[in-house]
C-alpha cells in the first residue's frame, strides 16, 4: 500500500519524488542519473559507478567507507549502471534503517552527506581519482565483463540482443567492453564525473515512512547540485521488419544446450495496444500456466526452464530455454507454433483471464518491496510518464483477446542464437 | 489450547497444533498486499535412510525432490493454472531436510489455501506422470551443472564429508533419477506426508482467529477420521561421519573467464548442542570482523586485486554437520587460502578490538531492522529455519547480548585449522 507520492523540481533538471508507505522500517534513497547509451561514454559511466562509492576526500579508502556505513547502522550503498532502452542510468541507492528504530535522528543526513562527498568531494590525486583505487576497480570491471560469458542462460540472451541490434546503441552492453574500459584514465574519469553531475537529468526518489519537510531539508542541505547545459535524450526506434532470420550457433563447454529466440514485437509502449502485448506475453511464456510451459515442458518434457519476456523500450519479445542439444530444432518448431497461436487468437478466455490476474497481482504486490517499487515507478515515469497503479489495473482488466491478437499482428522472428556443445 | 507465541521486534508468530497432528504457524502483518502460505513436510535430500514405525528404509538419491515434482500432477488443468487463474503464484522447493509447497497472492487467499491442501493430500501419481517428469528433472540437473559454481561446491562438500549426504545434490544424479520407481515415490509419500510430520505457515494481513478457524475446518474435513491418521513420524538416519576430512584439496580446470576458490572448515557438530544461537551469532560477528567489507583481510586482498565484490562467507549448522565456507572468484587461489588461514589464526591468538566489535553490533542492529521490511523474506527465512529445527527470532534476539569475550572464545573453539578442505576451479589456458 502506497499512502501518497509527491513530485517536485528542486533544481533545473532535478526532480525529487517522495513515496510514502507506512509499512517499511527503512528508507530507500535512489539517485538516478540519466545518460544516453553510446559507445563514447558507456564504459565511463560503468567504471564511474564502481569507483564513486569507494572513497571520499575524508574517507580515503573503501575500508574507511565500509566502517562509516557500519557506524550508520549497516546502511547499504549500491552503485551501478542499468540499461533502459537506449538510455544508461547511473543509479546510486542507499538503504538506511528508519531513524526511529535506531534512535538516531541524524542517520539520514549523515548518509546523504557521505553520498554528496562521494560525488562532490572525491579523493583526488593529480586531478584524477586515486590511481591505485582506479586501477583496482578497472581490473574488477574488466573481470566482470569477461565473466558475463560464464553465465550461460544470460549469455545466450546477450548474444541474441547483439545480433538483433547490430550497429545500434541498444546492442551495447551497459558495462561496455574490455577495450573501452582499458582505455580510460583516472583524470578522464574525474572530468566525466563533473560532466554527468552537471549535464544530466537527475531524479531522486525516496520511499519509506518519513516527514516530507524534514526529508526535503535533509536532502537540500546535504547535496550540492551543480547545473550546466542539460542533455536531452531521444526516444528509441522500435519498428523493425527483419528481412530474414539471423542464426548464430556458438560452441560452449556445457551439459545442456541454451536457445534464445528474439522477436520484433513492433508495438511501442506509447501504443494503446502495448498493455495487450504484455498480457499476450504472459499467455505465451509468463509462468506455469503459459503455453510454452504447458506444451514444451509439461507435454513434451523437453526442458525444465522455458519462458518469454518483453524488452519494453525497444519492443522486442524473447524466448529462452535450456534443452538437450538434439532437441533444438523440435523446440524451435514448438515455440514458433505457440507464438503463432497467440497471433491467431488460439487461446481461451481462461488463459487470458489468468494472464490478466497474474499481471494485476504483480502490480499490486510491487508496493511490498521498496526497491522493486522504486524501479517500477522510475521506469513508468520515463516511459509512460504517469504512475497510477489503479488506473493501470483498469486498463489491464479491459484487455480483450482481439486486442492481444492485434498486438501480436506484427510480430516477426528476427534472430535465433544457440549455445551448442563444444567438440573437444 | 493456549498458543505458543514467538515474539521479536513487535512481530508475533502464534504456534498451534491441530487434532490431526499438523503444526500451524501464524503471523499477522498489517499493510502488506501479499499473503503467503507454506505447507512443509520433514523430508528432504538427506533422507537416503530412515526409520518408520520401527522399520528401516533405504531411499534413492533425489527421491524427495522427484516426489515434489509429482505432487504437482493433476487431472485436467494443472495446479499452476488453477492458482494463476486466481492471481496467485504457486511453487515448491526441496531442501536437505524438508519439502515446501507455497503460494503467494493478493486476493483469494482462503480459496488458494484450500487448493494447496487439496493438492498435497490428494495426489495423482501414475506411471506416465513419473516417466514424463523424469525427463524434466534430468534437464533441471543439467541446468544446474552448467553453473560454474556447481563443480566448486560439489568438490568442496566431498572434501569435507566422507559419508554425510550433504555431499550429494538434493535432486540426486542423472543416474539416480533414471532409476527411481513409482512404487518408491508412493511409499515415501505415505511415510512422510502425514500431518504429524508436517507444518503449515501463514503470513499476511489477516485476522488470526478467522484464518485459524478456517485452517482447522479444512484439516478436519481432509482428515475427518483422526484415529486413521498415523501419528508416527519417520526419523532420519545419518551414516557415521568421521571428524576427519575427505581430502585436503581438489582442483578442476574449466573453461571459465575467472577462476574460483572455496575454503571449507569442518566443525564439531556437538559444539552447538548448548547455546546454539549465541554461538552461531558470535561466529557470524567474528566472520564479519575477519572477512567482511570493513575487515583488514578484505581491504588488503581487494587492494591487491585478488578478491572482488563477490567474496562471501557463511556458516552452516544442521543435522550431523557444521561448517564454515569462505570463497571467491579469483585467479590467485593459493594466496587467498593462505590469507584466510592466517587471518583466522591471528584472531584466535589475539582476539578482536573492542571498537570493531561495537561497530559490528550497530551494523547488526540496523540490518535486523531492515530485514523486517520484507514480509517475503521473513516468511521464507522463518519457514526455512523452523524446518531446520531453528528459530529466526531466537537467533536475532541472541545478538543483543553477545559479548566480545564470547566472540573471541567461539573463534578459538570452532575453527580447527587441521580440518580444512579446499576446492579450486582454475581457468583453462587459451
């Protein structure tokens, strides 16, 4: 249950969103810095997110920062980058125990001042970040990028996205590449920090049980906002008709084959049919009563895991499964049949109603989790603009099978990526 | 009957037993949209041998997990579909000592509860259903085998334990799943799925008395003949496990981009017979001081680029086992192993600083507050721990008055540096 939300502009291009809910014993603070997803800066943003929470002019290394956070009752700070379509967000979040529970009225302000120091007063050596700290985070990020290949279920999806969006910004992974990260130096990253802090649209979200005035005061008095020329970001291109299906087989040292089929949905989130596409996706591969689960797992016992999801910003639908190597073709045929079934309206009203219920139930329960709700809130705000859960639920209830068919009318298979067995 | 109440931090769990023998745990939590229910039986991956009504039985590896899959069999619409049609989400898991069926929902809670009870107590296991599920479970096992941590864990457990079933995967092996029969599955169902061997956990924004009355009615209907319900509980038989480890080290070469290492310490199980929660709490504080983000070990290893953010440590105590596991992704396996051993022996000798201990207690206080944010995590943890004979609230309560002396003593008493096994994954040369 969300009690109420207030939204205000506190500086040019900086909005403060205060979301009130009585059930939480912590507050979650989120700072979202919006950047365009592009080759020139993707790795700079990624590395910045790793370096920024490691020291300040006052707390000179990560051990000192960790100890300061422990003294502030185990406050957690997580700094990361995320991809929302052709946008890359630098997100810095802090989970702080509610001041009344730890009996310390200064705890929020202490943490906000620490966050401000990370951004405005970082530890500086020769106009750059501390070179030792920098090198360490650079190496760690490179290792993380290399390790993406070890998680086979997500790797197959990454490869599919790269195939579908070859040459476009969306193909870029939010961490960048090893080469991009290697090319950065400490001074350049420090300059980039100033650039993103002055030239980006910024949203600050707070969720929890707190008084507006005190929270606003704690934030405004703790953060030094600097504003310059603010960069606007374009909406992604979403309508694509693939001329033929791209196919990629990649050998790996694995016991089970992985397959990812990427479809162009061609229904932008601005379309009134978008919500029907989401419902259609749940009927197709959203859970235990979905067509993929019933027909491919339960009927044919071909796999344990099979599901589909939509990449909202670029209007793509992806199907993922883990199967035996000799069953790839069979699974592809069956998936194609099921996608076709949705397009042709071959699902009954129980399937449709069940999908709507799942969708609604997920929305209603989002407010039980501060971080999920914050991410949902932010994502809605930057796409559909308004966040009115009740209104949204009414729209889901109004989805008909005709609307789902219509939403799937333009769906086209774009790419198929398979991780096959390495022949040694 | 007066219910027993477990309380902590303003939250209460009411515990009652029904006539049929089922134990019911209820926690009312206002404002939360989702409600949760868990129906559990004391039967999990460890049960390779057990005693039932005076007789000893053997069971195939992974049979508890196979049975879990079979419970979902239905005539007509699948259980998943029936729950999802009501906006609920149904799932299950098998742990080492329990199998748990659970759902969560924002609406139709009482109907779903009826359906959950019906699903678990009215089964439809056939030759066809067993054959069909065999293929799916084999795919599940293969999926886990493709995770890079799989070999790392398996090799560590085999290094620490020689007989104890903790060595084995809960789902069994491809071979054991191939050989499991319908008769065996049904026999296990009959032995373990009796209300006296089971518990029901309900969490959410509901009226306690009303939901309890409903539960009572449901089970009276399901088990109308109380005399017919067997009050015999199966008991787990664990093989004799020596105090010695299996091997010192196992290294495996794999096609990964970064190697890994895990260090395991085999502990003395009987050490935890008394003051279990305080000892566990003290060890958790000690581990955080030795290996946490603010520790000297983490700082120096992180600065040297030999550990990364994923560095983790855990202590586990359960039926017939007690161990600490510390590990990380790294290509400097040996350096980490040495660093870990040196750190423990340093603190065993010198003890911890008062200021560090005080700071850690502030952290634990704040993290405890934060853990009560999520009903889902309370529900999951509370259920999981009760099924392991442990109590979340008592564990959290015990932190309050643990002293620095106790922490120092526990590090000396628990860590035996002669009972260490190491598992390494080394990346393949390109």
